[in-house]
């Protein structure tokens, strides 16, 4: 359960400030990192058997984060992949989680959050989402009201709040409220948690 | 028309006589003939056979001429001649006749002929006139039929603005019947301030011939019988008839005419579009994304620095570098926002010389749409020195619309509901347009943020109106502010520029 300090974190972002600052933050937490300006630069760096963890932005020119994810999965990369998204990219992030990303983070993020995400991604194998958690989630799902379930399904399917609102004939703000209810009922700490668990139980 | 040769057939037409009455007329004629004849015979018995008694029949012949045609005049003349000559002894055989007697007979015959000819001529002209009148009546009937089927209300007034004709559609629009308003002044159909200004407008037209309304489409408020106002589209034409001037107005109800409502909506949609409301939304997400990058970087630098500072011997140079980078990122965020403001403020506003007075009055009428609360009196005080202004018409309409609507809405619970839109030329050469109301004034809670977006005291409202106004006015190189009226209402004012010297200062 320990992260060895040699394990490198690979940062892929087209924005220099983002790369540098993240690298600085990881350094301040005692973690080594390497930065790449693009998905291509990362793939070309010739690392076949990656260790550590990959953190990539979604919106990038040429090859975006999702395409990189697919490519890495196709190559059989074992290293966990964390996706960073900007505002309004949540549907994209849901797609990423379904495609096998270990986690997703909304920019800007708290240092605790990213460090925990890295920690978690590197210590747990991708398919062994704790069974007890899963069982608990399934039990909680049963307590959701039909409306709450509708909203959850919408969210898990990567629909923006507005679309969910229109489909259910309620206001976006109400969707927000339902989403919060769902989160607290299921004990999900973040949207990422919620989506991941939903995917895990095959919603 | 084919019966011109048979005047008798025209009798009933000309005098309105039926067949039966025509029979009576002829009966009285013959009766008159015998009475005159008998009197004439009696006279000749008394005074001897004076041939001049022949002229006694002239009135009878004239009567026949009036009632009938030349044939009857000739027949009656002949009958009179025979009757008179046979009954007055000693006239037969003719060799006993004296020269004066012959002259009398010839003059009588000539007189009868001239009566026949003159009468016929007169009747011809009269018939022509009657036919023309008939046709005119026909045409009027046809015209009335057309007018009554036209959906636009049609109102004809004379030069004193007295209503002469009021179509069925106009009755429906204004709620008055034609009888109620015909003969009254057109101003009963207008709310203030048009009511008191209308006379001046007409006078202006007669004095200068300048057509402000005629031939143009104008949006003006109308006043129904029940006192409610409604927006109308007005087109006015001039009619000159028999040396009299009439004005004909076509009135289209903009609240009811479906097509027009749609046009109105299109117009408003366009206004909203121009006001960059949608652009705000689109740009909002782009902006959020752009700002996210520097903000994330700043967060990372700061949090990382805080972590480093926890170490017993912090690496100060690293921390200093990080803080410098964070500062740079904050500046980068500022740049993004500045760019955005330049983009928004750059204003593709196409400034042209516009007729400010017309712009204001049109917008005032437009602002009525959808507002049920009509106890509001809208008046204009437009300075003649502010006729032309440099503006993007649609955008300035949007500004006025927002300000007028706000003023309307603010007076919902007020006793006094006066809305005054006025213009003034300042010494600096700028034109000040102000919208004043008698509402409760501004909520002190929000006065400092009034022109910021999403500031509103209304539950159902977005609160973007005034921020849009400011964006537009500033893109015009003007400023917008508010003042408090002495009685407590709000006065919103903004400035616009006059066109450069010499350009279109007297635009129609
Ligand atoms: N004429 C006025 N009198 C009083 N308050 C006003 C007036 N005009 C604007 N306000 C106040 O300013 C706020 C913002 O106005 P605006 O930006 O047009 O947004 P909205 O009308 O959508 O609320 C209003 O909610 C109202 O409280
Ligand atoms: Mg408003």
C-alpha cells in the first residue's frame, strides 16, 4: 500500500503554466514528475513499461486526452490514468471513466484532492474496486426515489444538467438538488466517485 | 341608356313615379286640357273670337314638357291649336283669318317647337346627371363593400381632424361605433401625449408641407373606448377631393395581427441578439475555460508553496519562484478579461445619423406591447435641437426599451404613474436622453451594482437589462447614469453624440 518515491508521475498538458505548477505542487509533496507538452510527445518518449501514474488534460490539440487514453489501453498500459477537465467537460469525463480512466478531476483542484487521487489510483488495481463499497452502493441505490434514479442515470450517461432537466421537464437547479441528494445518499464523495461506482455496478 | 329616345319611360325614374302615378298624371293633363279649353271657349263667347287666347295653352304645354317629351309637346300643341281655332268663331274657313291672326298662330307654333326642343335638351342633361349620380352611388357602394372587408381599420378625417368615415374594422379595433365618432375629432382615438400634439403636427404639415407621417409606416399607440391603449401600425395618405383635403389612415393592430406579432417578435429577437445577450452566454463558457488554466496554475503554486513552507528548512528560492509564477498567472487571467472587454466593447455598432425623435416615439409605442398595466402616462419632451443623433438605431431602441420597461415596471404600485422621455442638448454638444418615472426609486441595496449583470430585485427577471444598456451606450461613446427625482422616482440618463457638423442636420 505504499507509493515508492521513485514512481514517476507523468503530466501531459499543452498549457505550460499548468504543467509547471502541477509539477511544483507534486514536488512540494515529495513526488517526482515528468512533463510532456502533448500526447504525442508522451507516446514518443519511448516508455514501454510505464510505472507510476499518468495525469492528462482532456482538451489538447492534435490528440486529446480521450484518444490518448484509448491508445494507452490498446497498448495494454497498466499505469493508472487520471484525466483533468476544464469547466463544462463533465460528459467527456464520464466517457473517460467508462473507457477505463482511474479518475477525473475538475480544474482548478485542491492539492489534497489530486494527491489523494494519485494515491488511490496507484495503490488499487483498476478492477478491484472494493467489494464492500460496491455492495453498499447497490444497497443505497435501492433507496433512491425514481426521480433521483432518473437524474443519476442522466449524469452517468454523461448528459449535462441542462439536458437532463429538459428531458425530465424540471429546472436545471432542481437537477442539481437531486444530484446532491444522490451523492449524499450513496455516500459518494465526488461526482467522480459517483460515476465510477455507477459504472462499477453496471448502471 | 338605350331608352333615351323614349322619355316617357324615364318618367318614373325622374320623378319617382310608379306606373299608376303616371296614369294619374296623364289623366290630370287631359283634365287640365279640357278646363283650359272650356275657359278659353267661354272667354271667346264673352269677348269675341280673339285669336290671342291661343296663348292661354302655353302653361299647359310647358307642364307637358316637364312631365314628358317633345312628342307629347307637339301633339298637345297641335291639339290646342285645333281646339282653339275650331271653338272660336268665325275662324273657319281660314280665308276669314286676318293677318294678325295668322301671325298669332305662327308664333304659337314656333313657341311650341322651342318648348319641345329646349325641354328635350334640358331633360337630356338632367338624365346624364342622374345616371352619373347613379354610377357614383354604385361606386361608393362597391368601395364601401371593399372597405368593410379590409382587415385594417380605415379612418378618413378632414383637414380639421374631424372624422368623416370610420370603417367596420376600425370599429372593432377601437370599440367605438361609426356613429359615435363620426363628426368628432380624431384625437379621441389617441392617448396623451399625441392627443395634445396632434394639432401641431397637422398645422406643421399645412404650414411647411413636410410629411412626417404621410406615406410612412409609423408605430403609435391607439386609445380604445374602454381607455386601454394598444400599439398600432399607422399609414396615412392624403386625399384631395373637390378642393378639400382629407387624410386617410390605415390602422393595423399590432397586438392582434398575428403576422405583425411575429414580425414584432422577430424584431425583439433581433434586438436581444444585437444586445449580445446570447454572446454573453457563448462567451461565458469560453471565458470559464480560458480562466480555468491560470486559476488552476495559481492554486497549484500556492498550495505547493504552503506545503514547502511546512518543512523545517524551506527552500525559499523555490517558493519565491513559485510565487512569481503565480503572480504571472494572475496577470494572465487579467489579460484574458481585458481582451474580452475589448471584444465586447469594440462595438460593431454601425453609427449613422438617425432621427432621434422618431426613434424615441416608435420605441415608446413598441414598449407598450405585452404590458397590461395602462394607467401609465407616457409623455415626450423632445428638444428641437436634438433631431439627429449618431446611433445604431436598433441598439439604441434596445436601450430605450429597457429603460422604459423598467420605468413601467417600477410604477406598478404607484399612485402617480407618469413616464417622461425627454431630450436635451448639452453645452458640450452631447445629447442627453432621459427616462423619468414616478415610481419608488431605486432600491438602496443594489444602487452600487445597478449596471452589473444579474443584479435584479425582480423574481422573474434576469437583471441584465441595465448592463446591456451600459455596454451599448459605451460602445456609442456615451455614458449612462441615474438620478433621483425630487418626488422620489428614478431618472435614467444617457448621452449620445450629434452628427459631425454639416451632416444631415435636418434629416426628415
Ligand atoms: N426605473 C426604475 N425604478 C426603480 N428601480 C429600477 C428602475 N430601473 C431599474 N431598477 C432596478 O434595477 C434593477 C436592474 O434592472 P435591469 O438591469 O433592467 O434588470 P431587470 O429589469 O431584469 O431586473 C431592477 O431589478 C430594479 O430593481
Ligand atoms: Mg430591466
